[in-house]
C-alpha cells in the first residue's frame, strides 16, 4: 500500500472549497496558519464555502480579500481561507450564475449576488446559518484562549523581570508558592 504524507496536489485540485484532506483549516494539525493549536473541529464541509461566500456578498458586494478578512473575523482568527480557496470558489459561483463581478476600486474584482444566487442561498439558509453559528462559537472560544495566553505571557514576563533582579532563597520560595497556589486553583476550576 502506498501512503501519501503531506500535500497531495491531486486532492487539492479536486477540492472546490479547499477544505478536504488532512491538516486543513480547523480540521487538522494547527488550526491558525499552522500554529500548532489543538484541533478545533471542522465547520465547513465540501461545497459549504460557496454558500457562505454567497451569504457574505448578499450582505454587501465584496472582493476576495474582504471575504477572507470577514471569515477570519467571524472565527476570531481561527480560520483564514487562502486566496487559492476563495478565488476559485468565486469563479465557480460566477460560472453557476450565482454571482457576478464588476470592476472595483484599484482594479479589484467586486463580486455581487445575482437573483439566481439569492434563490439558491434561500434553499441553503438553514445550513448557512448553522455554519455562521459554529464560526461565532469558534471565535468566542478563541477569544477566551487568547485571554489565557495573554495572562500566561504576563506571568512569564513578570518572572523574567523578577529573576533578572536576583532573588534570595526566601523570595524564590515565595514566588514558587504563589505559582503553586495558582496552579492548584486552575486545576480546581
């Protein structure tokens, strides 16, 4: 049996929305741009990105990078689709007659929803609403994790500064006691 590890160009070519395979956004190793975070879960299945983008351009005509930023913001930074996922999906929407493009500022292509796109989106509305709810939940969870990370960095900096000034045995014992007490409180939460 032949196994493929890492990037599989065959699989990437056949994924219209860039979400299949292992190690993808929110579904594998990393999560946020390869950041080594634990698996958050997969909220976009094959084809979902089409209707998510339609819903976003229904709210306001947008260009690709605005859509990338909108998805990143909705997930609190946990998912940032690549241009390689967004632009082919927008082209597909245009081919299907669900979106059309016009020249925007600075030569950027501005995409807007068509009437056929509105009709297709109406059929998918429950799914799209559920996806947006999952995105919001991931974003809220991520905000909590960011607060903990910030607090951890504050503790590390305070320790570095304190230890750089030197510490007597009694001061070192007091610092260790504070840290042990904090660890115990966190475990009991």
